[in-house]
C-alpha cells in the first residue's frame, strides 16, 4: 500500500535524528498498521451490522421454571467446585487512559470507597482474598496495564505489599500500542522523538495475555477459565459460581453478564444473536426502529446491555495466538497533539486523528456456545467513568452504600437510612451464603459503619 511506503520513508528519514524514534519505528508492526488503515481509513471501518440478527436470549437472573431452578443449583455447585479446584483466575483490564475521569495516575489507584477510601485495586484484592479464604485455594490475579501505567501500577502494589495476596500470585503486564494517524493515514509524531502511540483497546488483552506468558502461567497452575472485568467497576463480583458453572456446563468459549437496559437508547452495547452465535452491537449502531421494538408484554426486545463482565476459556484465548481468530479494528476520532511539518507542536481543538482500537467483545461471535447470564445492575455495575454526574465517583459511591444497606437488610439488620456503610470485600463471599449475621462493628460513629468481619 502506498501510504505504508510513504509512512516508512518519512519515518526512517525523521528517525535518523533520534535513536528513540528509530527504535519505535523499528518495532512498529507495519502489517498490523496496514490492516488497521485498511479497515478504518480506506474502508472507513464498515465493520457493519450483521445481516439477520435478533435480540440475544439470556439466562434470567432468577430461574423461571423448576427445570431452570435445578440447572441453576447444579451450575452453582459446579462453579464452586471449579473455584475450589483452582481452575479459575481473575483478570482485570487496567490499560485505559481514563481521559473522561482525568485522574492523575492509574485508575485502579483511585480511592473509591465511602469510609476507608480504599482504592479500586484494594477492593478487588480484598475480594480475591475473601474468595481464597472461603475456597481454601490461591486465586491468581492477572492485571493488564499499558506501557504508560505499568510502572506506576506495580509501584502502587509494591508500596501496599501486594495487598497481602503474595507477589507470586499477581502478574502485571503491558498491552500493545498502536500509532495514531491523521485522517489520510499519515503517522503522527507526539514530539520530534516519539510517535503518537496509545493503547490498542481492551481487545488487546487477548493477545497480551498470550504474549506476556500469562496464558502459559495459567496452564502451569491448572487454570481453565478467566474471569474478565474492568478496573473501574467497584461493584463487580469477581468469581460468581453460578456464572462460571453455567459457562462450563454449557461448554461456552466466552460467556457474558447482561443488564436490563434502563431504556431503548441507554448507552450500553446490545447483545444480539446471529444464529447460534452472539455479538454486541454498540448503542450508536443499533437502528432506532430496532431499539424501539417491543415484546407482547411491553418490554423492549433489545434490552440486554453489556456491563463488560465475561468469563473466557483459556483454550479459546489461545486461538488468538495462532491467528485462527483476529479482532477487527475500530476507528476512534480523537484530538491528538502532534508535530507539524515545520516542527511546531499543534494542539487541536477538534478531532484531528484516528486511533485504532480493538474491543474484547468482538471475540464473542467467534465463541462457541456463548452464554449470557442476566445480572442485577444494582449489585454488579456502577462504573467510575466521568468526573461528575452519571457513572462518576459520586454516583458509584452512592451505589456502594445502597448495596451495603440492601445486604444488611437482607440479613434482617435494620440500619438507619442515612448511615454510610462500607463492608470489607474480604467478607463478601461469606455474606452470600450466610443466613444470619451478628455484626462486629469497627469504626462505628453515629452515621458511619465499617464492617470488617462477622460471626454466625
Ligand atoms: P474505557 O472504554 O472506559 O476507556 O475502558 P478508558 O480509557 O478507561 O477511559 P476513557 O474512555 O479514556 O475515559 C474500559 C475498560 O477497558 C480498559 C480500561 O482500563 C477499563 O478497565 N482498557 C481500555 C484497557 O485496558 N486498554 C485500553 O486500551 C482501553
């Protein structure tokens, strides 16, 4: 392709002045760039909607028949036996740039809990500790960062003594990057010394799991299933026995949780079925007439939205190493500062560049026997994406408190409504199974309760 040749010539010329740029240019995967340009610039990323699709079917949150009730019970036990046997691992994607939040540091180091101000990473670590204690097994945790935040992330964990999980049970690695180009496909320079590079999207996690040796490490440990979740959702249940059990019993390559959308146009990816396969159509791509279709009972047909919680089989991920499967690139038009022909730094006010990203949910249509299990949004999803308003730190904290109130009232403990409650995630796994709880309260003041442990 001419544009690749043109880019090569320009970059080799410019890099004669800078060893750093020369190294970047040498390491650049030109054939990958060619695919990205082909898909996103010259074909304008017409990934296109599948032809014959319908709303995806999913397992409801609560069983709706005696048969389903039996299946859920069996699946729950099966899921627990997989966790107990050490066949499951936790996997967090934490390589995003968090531009909407604008927090200075890896997003996982953001304090998010209402009383103790625990960071996202601490919340997940303590939940994993609780699971390890309950199932008496080590649950390894894989954390994907980007080259931009890997060092800061590892430093954070080291400073916190790996939150008691043991350094050997954690694995940090960086995802790949892609260069940004202008709308004609010309590479952009962030400085005279460097290409404008950015993380290649959460879809990069599949290849990064392989390239980093994480999948090989999982094989050594006997791990068969990976629980995938995003770094910015404090409510996530890291290992849900019912979900994992259904996923394995149905021999699914990749399974997903779904949420019932609040309305036809909620900004969540939509699960759809194409024959026996599942895919996600982004909210902006679902045609309006489809979004508005309803069932006889008045519910919208395309109501299953994605909170980005998945379980993947390790041997399915391996297919991305062997090139049997490849994720398509998506085009994201962004403002990217760049050096112009005269060597001046230009800071654009309008999107001027294309970033190339892959999305993990594009693996779904490649997965055999995909399965979706509905989740209760209030229990599972309240991400920290924005500075204020919807999906902000404030809204997520409120949702954490409401969840804690619900849990306590389910255990017949009445706490005044305006009390701020925080429950230590280390005790979550036991909460689920326990009928009656006698609380031991720590740090109890008039309007705040922090619950660390309890006895039955
Ligand atoms: P988002 O799509 O919310 O992107 O990522 P972001 O970069 O965190 O935030 P904005 O859009 O710049 O405001 C969803 C999840 O995917 C991870 C993020 O860390 C988050 O957990 N992610 C995203 C990656 O790991 N790598 C990427 O290249 C992009």
